[in-house]
């Protein structure tokens, strides 16, 4: 309630030139309205009232009179409870709308304004509408709830001659359905492509590093958490004709979660990633890759060398053109032996060192931000695919061991990967089915 009254004080003094009638879409607010796409300003806010956390935004299209100015405020009430208690009661909603109107009426009385209150009901929404007439301008407000979400549409305009026009704009307000919200969030999260002119010599392509054969264009991977669970999208990676990453989409809850693009800036290999911010309410299921502890005591034959990482220097100004910069080191056989990732302020975030021995590769990953390390061992078959992976703690004790089996396409790339837990039963090692990954691979012609 305090949030509504506080924000009302800001909104009363709004005064956008509607030189072009566009459609404004809000993924966070979940609505569209016939107003220009470009805002004058926006202000996020949040409040805590004990049993509900309210979060929202005030969007403004401002100008000076006689041109009308608009504002839209939306507040999402998220309960700290579960079940029926997570829903606002009809009485609570009415009280919040009335408190919003009370603040408006109080302002009108203090400033010698006349007001008229009416019931608003249209398109499945019901609430209240107030028209306040001040000596030099009119102020129209429409407030209503949809589920646990509060909406207030506000406009200042010079006189009653354009009231029909502003009401028409109010009536254009429509809620987006779930698919429209998801599609809009994905579109908003799409990073701009980065320059593809190489400036960093890389002896092996990203496709080669992933043991992909042929001129791979796109790899789409689905994931099935258990042999009986539902198959869901996991990651989609796009490559250029040189075999290097250009774009990657990761999935969560069955929908895109992040979108990343790769390229070159100032001669450096870089990437830029954005989140779609699709919430659990908008999606329907959640998938988490299983990770178990194992009782088998096994360590790599030759643990990777201890590495403390490069010394971080004083942070530089952030380069907003990218998020992460990559550097690579190779041995005499052109095998990758070290990869370092830097943030866009020049600080090293992580270093991965690789040690090779026959069909084995040992990796030491050092995460500088958290001062932690991760050791792993991978064993490969003759096709270059991982048939066994193990992860170890800092003392060399095995934490995780997984065995893999594959089905290949005609190019020799796996299209089905089955993973198995290594379990001891009565002293005998058995393979317990874990998960299945599926890949659809598209090649350049």
C-alpha cells in the first residue's frame, strides 16, 4: 500500500508528444499498448509488506502541456507463502485499489481539484477509474488487478476536448499471453552480432575442440535427465565455416535462458551473453543435471600441476562491447594446454590447464573469483569421444565418475550419448543408467 501511495506522488506531475503512434510492448509487465516504443524514463521499485513482496516499474512518456503525457505503473505481488495463501484475496485487491484512489483524491482536495470516480470493467479486467480536473489540466487514472498483478494507467491532458483520444489509448492496453511474453523476452535478450574478423591465432577450431567432424553449421542438443523423464532442449550452438562459435543458446525450464555470441574486438577473441529472464511462472518445468557423490577411491595417474593463475592487476574501465575475453596456449603438437577467461575490466576469471597422456586428458580449472579449483580426468575412445569422466576434490579423492556410450552419424559425430553411474553393489562395479543426450547436427553444404 505504501508503494502505491508513494509512486502516485511522482506520477501526478507527469506532463509525450504522440508524434508517432507505435505499439509499446513490455515483457516484464506482460502487456502492450498504443504508445511510442521509446520511453522518456522508467523507475524500478520494490517493497516488502510481511506476507507479500511487491516489485514493479513506472514507465513514463513525458512532455509539457498541452501535449498529453502518459505513465503506466505495474506491480507484481509475490507471496512469501505457498498454496492458496500465495494469492491476493478479492478484498485485499479492492483495498489496494481504493488506497491508490484515496491518495489521488487527497491530492485533488489539497490542490482544489474536482474528481469523478467510476467503475472500470472491460476485456475481463475490472477496477476503478478517476478523472481529476485541476484548473489548468485534467488527470485520468485507471487502476485494476489481474491475478496478483496491479496495473495503473495515468495520463495528464489539457482539457476534455481530447478525453476521447486518451481513453482510446487506455482501451488499447492488452495483456500478453505466455507465449508472447517468452518470445518478447528472447527477442529483447538477443545480443548484437560481434565482428567476425579474426585477430587471434587459434591452432584448432572450436568444432575440433569439441571433436566434431565435417563442416558443422549447427548442433542442437536435447537432454533427458533419466531414461524415463521427458526430453527437453539443453543447448544450441552455431559455427561459422571456419568451425568457430558464433552463437549459443542455453535452455532452462524448457525455454531459452541465455544467448551468447562470439567474435573479435581489437584483435581479441570475445563473447557477449545476455539472459532472457524467463521465470518459473512463465515456463512449466525445471531440469537439473544430476550430480552424485561416489564411494570409489580413484585418482588420476598424474594429477595436473598446481596452478595459482595469473596475477590480477588493477581493474581497467569496463569495455561494454563484450563480457568475456579468451586467450589460448598450445604445445608443440598444437594441442590446447591452457585457456584463460577475462572479464571486460581486464581481470582474469578462470584458467584451465590441460595435460595429455595417450587417450587421457587431465584438466585443472582454477576459478580466481572464488579461489577454488576443480580437477577432472577424461578417457577417450579411438573416435575421440569421452568414454569415461571423473572429477576429484583438491586432495585427489574421486567425487564423480560417469561412463558414456554413443550412437554416431555417418560423419562420425555422436547423435545419442548415454551416461551411466559407476556404482558398487556387493563389491562389484555395475553401470547404472543416468541420462541421455540427443544431438541434431546440420552441416554446411
